């Protein structure tokens, strides 16, 4: 319906996905005002592209990719490097003083769950996951570095992602499966 130039449908779409889009942008930006700006730009971009959306199979994924791209553009424009950093063993989130206590608690809770799940992964699976996330290596590069088959890398990444999604979903039920996958991949 959004693709049919229906303003009411778009308003419902906006209401349904605004909070999730905001949290997703926060993952990249760590700044409430920046998130508001980026999410507004993302929804505006979706609205401008609404007539082309008929060809899009999953508008939710399209929205989150748009939010990610807008976040990247924002960071490039403002020359701030506030991406989530990874250390040797865990995902680190930077809680900002100007964020609400609820936001900080949410981030801390997610960090604990992610760290626990990553720590509990089988050794090879954890190594592959961290090489992909810390070093930004592609499956082919990981396979070459570890002298294993690329399909093994993909299977191990799927195992890691499945375990993370399984462990996060009960704690964050309002986050959609697509958002979880986008968030951790």
C-alpha cells in the first residue's frame, strides 16, 4: 500500500517502524538528535521512492538498509567516527551521558547478552564471527586466512547469527527478526 502512493498507509508504516528504525540508527550513531535526523531522512527517502517500492519484496528490510545508509552518510558528513567498536572478545557499546537511562540500560543489557552468546560459541565459530565483525573480513578472506573452505565460513557465521538471534529475541521482542539480522550482520 505504501507503494500505491497511499498517505494513510505510509503514516501507519511510519508509526509501526519509527521506534525500531530509531534504535537501529542509534546502533551506529550513539546520538539521539542525529538519530532523529537520520530516521527522518530515511522515511523521507522511502516516501520519495514509494512508486518504485512495488518491485521491493520486503519493505522492512529496504527501510533498515536505508537507515543504515543514511547513518553512514551522516557520519561521513559530520566526520565523526562513532561506529560501534569491537575489542578482542566482545561487542562494546558506548553509552552517552545525554541519553536516557532507559537507552543506556537497553544498550548494557544487549551488550551483556551479546558478550555471553559470543563467549559461548564454539571456538572456531567464535573466531570466524569475530574475524568478520572485528576485522571486517569477507567469507573468502576468512577462508584463506584459516585455510578452510568458504562454505565452512558461511555455515559457522549462520550458526553464530542464529544463536545471537535466538538469545536476543526473548529479551527484545519488539525488535523484528529482520532488524536483528541487519543489526548483527
